């Protein structure tokens, strides 16, 4: 028997329920995974709460790492015993074992542990597409990054700095400043403690930012637009404070012919070839020391509710893992 977290109704973290599930022989194109480490993401919490609707009943979770225990007919990209990780695909990573499409499995390099892989594959792919596709960051790029002390923010700051960018981090509290600076930010500003656009202008010698990565949403959206240079790019990549209000198209023109985009992981990692390329780039960046997986805390699978509470109350300072 395996164990899994099931979601039969939406609500606070207490709706998460641990159940026993039967191990199932994999069908064509599938594998049965024995999972060793499971990544927890903010998207999981929004699906659990109902803010992002998912069919119910359902599993929860979109990334994990483990070993292939059995393979179905036609599977030729992995073998029994292989160490693998994945992101996206069917919901249900909050489990000790599960069926999963073999084509989406990424073999782990020898120097990357299951814990590191589960901490970085979903978040790392997110950082990768944001700085290499959404806005190609390079030498001299001025970046404003919200949540610079968080799990995704630390990866993005380190990678952007490696690519030659200057990163101005924005954090929610003074306690996160040191962590943002250690991740690669050239400056870290606390939201609400300064005139953010004025400080960004000062730090960039009046030029302002080429790109703003804003994962906060409604509270910060207008301020973020004011941090951009003429023809800068506003990347609205999350909504922890709520979905931003609609913006008049003319506002973008009035503020300097700004570009506005709302990217998502699914559009950048559904195609198998593109997904594999991004995942391998992430693992290569880990192997080279460009980015470093930072696990803040590990919870037992049965304590998934506590993991969600830590994620939502702002106490986490890096990636959160679940362990079967």
C-alpha cells in the first residue's frame, strides 16, 4: 500500500487528508514511482483553497523525485531503478508512490540528490523561463524582483546575476534582506519602508528597471509599473495579494510604452521537448553552482497541512519538502 494526500473539498489546510492507496501496475507509457522527496509550491495552496479551481476529488502536488519501481508497455526512456524527477503532469505528487507518465520523467545527474531535485525542478524551470524566455536577461539588465528571499526568488536572483544582471530585490520584512543579498541581489528593499520607484531610479542612476518580476499581484502592481523604464517589461507572475485590477491599455502608453505579460509554467513546459530542455538547463545550473537548492524545512507527508500553513503565513525561507 502507498499513502497519498487527497483533496475532496476546498478550504484551509485542514481539508488535506492522508489516505491509503493501492499500488497499481503501470499501463502503456506509465511508470510506478516510489517517491523520496516532494516539492511544495504556492500553486498547491491556491488549488487547495479553491482560488485556482481543480476537479474534485483529486490529488495534490506537481513535483517530486524518486526511483522508478515498475514500467509499463512501450516505456524506453527510463528503466526500473532509475533516479528521476518531474514537474507538472497529473496532480498527485503528494504521495509515497504513484503512477506517472514516463515521457515527463527527467533522469537525475549523479551529483543531484532527490531532495535537491524536488526542491528545484518546478521552481527552477519557473526561474529559467522567466529570465530566458519571458525577458531575456543579460549583461547590464536592471531587474526588480519581488519575493527575492523566497524559494523561487533566490533561484532567479542567483541565475540573473550569473547572466550579468543587476537585481534589486523587494522583500516583505527586514529579516529577509540578508537572504536576498546572499542570493545575488545588489540591493534589497523592504516593501512599505521606502518610495520604491524613487529608490529603483536612484539605484539605476535614473534609468529605472528593464524588467519587473512581480509575484505579489494587486497590492504591488501599480507601483511596479512606476519602477520601469520606457519600454520596460512588467511580468505579473503571481497573485499572493490577489489578482491585479484590470489595466487600461492607454496606461501602458502613458507610462512609457510598457510591455505587460502574465506568463505561466504550463505554457512553457507542456511540450515534452521544451520541458526536457528547460529541466536539463536547471540541473546543469545546479551542477555548475549557478543556482543552489535551498531546503528550508522538511515535513512528513502526513503533516502536509503544516507545510501549507508555513507557506501561507510567510514563515518559510526557502523550499519546503514533504517526505513519505
